[in-house]
C-alpha cells in the first residue's frame, strides 16, 4: 500500500523530487499531493481515472472535485495525522484512501500525500480493510525507538512516544508541551497506572534542560527517616551508618536538570517544610554541612491524591501546595480515553509477540467488548498486565485473541455470577467494618477496600452491604485511601 515512504514523517522535498522524475506516473495505485489549502499540486493518471477528473486539475481545489473525500481530507489537514477512509468511486469498486501529513525541511506543514488503492468489494475484504486502516493509524501514535531519546541518564520518553489520539490526551499533550518551556514547578495529577512518570520524562525532554539529568524519586518508597538524607544528601560522619565519603542528595544530582517527586502526597510534613525552603531559595542544606549549596533544578511532582483535600485535613502544607501548583497537568484515566484503548492493545501486542505476528492476530469481538466495558481501576498498567497474561497463554497456532485468555480475576469482575472451570485463587472473604478497622494494618485495609470495589464493579451500595459499613463511612475510607474519583 505504501510507496516506500515512512508513515510517521513524509518529506515535502522528497515527494516533489519523486514527482519531477516521474516515479509516481505509472503506478497502478492513485497518488496525489495536496497543499494545506486543498489545492492539487500533483496527481497521477491512476488517481485521475479512479475519480474521473478533468484534464489540467493542477491548482484546483480537491474538495470541489472529490466530494466523497471532503471529510477525510479536511480531517487530515485540520489535525495533521494519518487519516484513512473507504469509499466507492465506481460501481463494484472500493478504495482505501490514506492521507499522510507532509512537512518541509524547516518542519513547516505543507499538506497531505494521498494514496488510493482499489480493492475487491467482498464483505470480508472490507472488514479486513477497516482493521488494516486502524492498524496504520495506530502506528502513527505508537512510540518508535527513535522517539525514546537518549538523555544524559539513559533513555527517556518524549511526548511523541505517548500513545493516544483521544481529545483528552491530545489536550493534555498540547498543554504539556507549553508547560515544558517554563522553569516553574509542575504538579501532575493522575490515577495509579496512568503514566505520571512517563509524562514527567516527556516534560523534561521537551524543556531546555533536556540534555541534563532527570532524577526520579518515589516518595512512597522512601522511609520517612531516610527521606531527608536521600533528597538533600549528607557529609561524611553525619550520623551512624553514614558513608565515609558522604552522599550527594537528589536535588544536588538534579542541578541544571529536572527532579521528579512521585507520590509527593506521601512526603512527611517535616520534609515538606524543607522542600518549601529549597524551592524558595534554590539552596540545599546537606546534613552535617555548615554552608548551603545552590542547585538550579526544575521540579515536577505527581500524585494520585487530592492535595487540596489533604491541605484541609492538615496532611499537606498549604504554602507548599500553592508553591507547587504553578502549572497543573491532569492525565485522563484509561476509561475516559475512548479508542486509545485499541491503540494501546495493538501496541502491547506488537511489543509482546512482534509486529509481524501482531498484524495477523485478530481480536475476538467478545474480548473487545469486555475490555471496552471494563472500568480499568489500574489504568494502562493494568491493561499491560492483562495483555501480557493473555498473549503469553496464547498458543503459537492460535490466530485469534479470545476472552478465555484473560486472567481469571478479570473474568470474575466482568461476570461475577459465572462459574469458570479454570483454577482460580479464592475470592477474599467478606470483610466486616469491625475487621476492616480493627485487625488489618492500613496497607491491607486499603487493599481489602479496593478488592471489594472491583468485585462490586464500583457499585457503592453493594460495597457497603458487602463490608457491612455505612455509606458515610465508605466515603470517608475512599477519601482516606485516595480511591474516590469524580465518576466512581
């Protein structure tokens, strides 16, 4: 279908050169180059015959000549991307119409390169065409190796490597690119598994600091008594167990670069006060060091909690909250991203079983329906785990990915009353309010509540009955453990 041209980026100069030497003139497929103003710059004889165009169409508006493709063309020119559609220019002749964005050497958008391939008219062929079109469109937004650029401290994601074409994701990425140009702090909100670190890396790579260090700190993974030494560093002999040579802190390592504080809502209040001083002064006080060190860093913080609610409850400093919240970026949950789910499924298939086989494997309709109807509390991370499970259980001879390959826990959630013959882990016992708050440590308490939510498909009435607690108590616990979302 493609004329040896890269899907992700087509050179205007290269296309013009190919036109001049007549490469496209004798092709059986239709080829055209259209300007950003919808003027026909070039079309070959096959393209003209397919749509019965008059002679000398160069310079004329394509939307006046080929009305069936007006919507497709306008879509590709309004939002430069690969656009595909199927039309029937002649009786019993179906064509797949692909429009690719074209850029010149100065990265200015110059219009669209069009390929039109006539196909047979059978019902199965059309269905296959639709699947092929979705695959081609997906490749435009799937991360390429060249987009995972090599920074000073390893391979980092960029905004180009983020998979997603939904309005929510395009809006978030557009905002992220603008925010990246500033040196002010960024607060990234997102549920667990949405990709907050990936977005933080993309902000760094789109910023003037891209060639410098990107330092990541997970505040939830650091014990409270070690957090200060990890962030600010220490001199030799500062405390029992300290390294003889001392240690650089993360803020010092991030000098001239970016520091990413993940799960910042888990940071103790005492450390929050020190962080505020660092942000205000740009100076670090190492443990055991009399003087202060300067560090020119850019801070990106992330959380899945409602920090403003934590401020109201005295769990987060209000002054730090306002200092961090200069720019706010929210990553949409997977359940709100529409057809991005399909793009992600295809991407995980390609990375798990390879591009060649992924293009051959079909998705069972019941599997697609099940994945689309699921609420995805674990978001993209959960989807990746489920796809990994299904793909590695699929036999080499199988060419259809069916719902029977999904993990038993996922099937229980989708069909809570159905009995499966596969061996399953026992469903956690019903937990009463007394047990929930008297016998379980906080971490298990949160897990028990989350499992009950999943089993009850986020129906809060069912959750209260199963746990034997009041509705008000349920909401208090949901807020306490960061499980309360706007639409759940």
